[in-house]
């Protein structure tokens, strides 16, 4: 606590902020651990934290090939919501939202969670009916939802173009008031610091090069910093899942990797008090605490492991943005990036034991990875600790793709690029 007191801020300001201590240790790998988590993003760090906090398992290593915050946890648009229609997704993401609501207190770190609401726009009467169906399902699951007519949308977000002749006319929307945004680097640093304080070893710049096996059972990993053994190994590496598990001899996962681009404009005075999602063109936008508009849209429709995208998506996203808010036309783009999405065959996640003995899999997050961070770690930790899923993640198995019990939230069929 004293490291981050008001006195510490004043003292370090006088020394040019050169004497701050590291927020987490930089340990050398031990020969063995009780659990190894591959992936030092939000999901991996959250899993390690909840293994220690909820299950008393402290002899855990988080193995990250780069640095903390360098993957998808630092490459997203920071939206947190639970406005899902299907019961497995609705209950899981609502649990995540509830964890978000108390996360700053739990981690003793301000994750800057702002419950400014998420508004899904409807661009036709049919789409408004679909939003009403989703909203009713949410309310039956105990999740907050409000259906807004055209006039209510205009009052709530006066920046929107509400004219009748725009490319995407607005006829209403579905609002989840408790939803909002959080700070992506804060969630990474908060979980890393809290996990470290519970004795978790965070091994940065430690890339997995192979797996140690006894028969079909995975008993450890080979890394650029030496071999490490453990009876339980969780994989939470988002868009790199296929590549990592291929090193264990698993090459038939029901996921594809695609690039999702995101954008930040130059800073503005406060102009947008909520998160706006244009479902008709798959566009989403909010304003950060620094003043920049944070926004994104569709996937690049080809498989890639590159953290960059192509110009057609850049044009498509900005066309949608200006159709909704033409007054932003003269804004300058400050920066943009790409994150690697592991798109599952039905658009819903995978949190399960397997696919080999000794392995546990956390993957298939599509667009939902950031908002799922707390519940993903919480459920994955439960699954690893108990060798069985929690009720919240029991539906998110690999077997569902063989048995036909898919969770197709978008109704897009078995096409990852369409989810």
C-alpha cells in the first residue's frame, strides 16, 4: 500500500519518477510448478489470480512470450457488456459484469470501469423487433435492458444523425445501462500485480517452443528459458491457440484466427457519454478518458497472425462512423492497430478440460475477450483446480461441435468469419 500512497507520488515526482519499484517481480523459472498458465494476457493473469485467491493454489507460473500487455489485452476497444440473448452466454457475461463492478476493490487497483451504458442501434423495424426479443431474454435472465424508441435515442445520444435519409436510419435501440468501458492496460497491470502479491511467478519473454509428454499426457513445457514441468497446464493465448497447441500435436481445433482492427482519434472535449453500436454495419464507438474516440468494426475476412489489417476495413469503418456522426469528418486519426481474434465455429468461447490429459483450454473468444476477462479467469481457474467445469462454463466445451449443441449467438452458422 505504501508504494502507491500520496506521499510516494510526491516523493517520486521530486526525483523525476525514476525510483518507482517494479509492480511485479521478475523471477527466474523454477523447475516445476503445480500449474502453468501459458499466456500472460488478461485471461491468463486472471486465471492465475483466481487459482490463488479462490482455490489456494499459489505455486503457479504465468508464461508470456513477450511482455505483459503486449497482446490482445492491450489491443481492443475496452467495451464491457452482458447483453446476450442465449442463456449460456447471458449468464456467463453477466457474471463477468458483476465481477467488473467490484474489481478495483478486489485488485486494489483502479481498472477505470465506467458504467456509461451500451446502446445497440436499430436501423429498421425488423431490427428493433430483434432487439426487443434480445432485451426480453436479458430481463428474463435478470439482466438490465431498456428498449428505446427513436426519440429516446435522439435524447440519449444527440450527436447521432437522426435524419430519415441517412444511409443507416435510426428507428430505436436497446440500452444496457450497467454496461460500459474499462482501461485495458489497467486490467493487465492490476491482475499482474495482484497475482504477484499472491506468490504467482510471472515469466515474461519466455516463449513456449514445445511440450513435455509421457504418452498422450502433457507433463510440462519447453521454453526459451528452459524446461518447466507441471501436472496441469492451461492454455490462454487467444489468436495464437492453434499455433501453440500444434506444438503439442493438436491440429484440429474448431477455431480460425482473424485480424480485428481498432482506431483512436485525436482528443476531443467530452462529446459522447455512452458506447454506441451500429448493428447494421457492425460499428462500435466510445470516448476514452483521454478524449479520443475509440472505435472499430468488422474483421478482415482472411486468416492471419499479423497484428495489422488492410485498408478496405479502414475505409468501411470510417464510412459507417460518418454515416452515424457526420460531424466527426474532420477529426484526425491518431493511431490504429490490429488484434488477432480466435474465432470459434459458433461465435461462443471454449473453456474446458483437454484436449489432451494434463491440458486445459481457454479459447474461441471472437469479439468478446476483453469483457469476459474476470469471468474467464474465474471459470478457468475453477476448471483447472477441480478438474471439472463450473456451471457457468459447462456449456463451453469442445464436444459441442461434435454433438451439435452449438451456442450460435449470431445465427451465422459454422462460419467463424461471419460470427
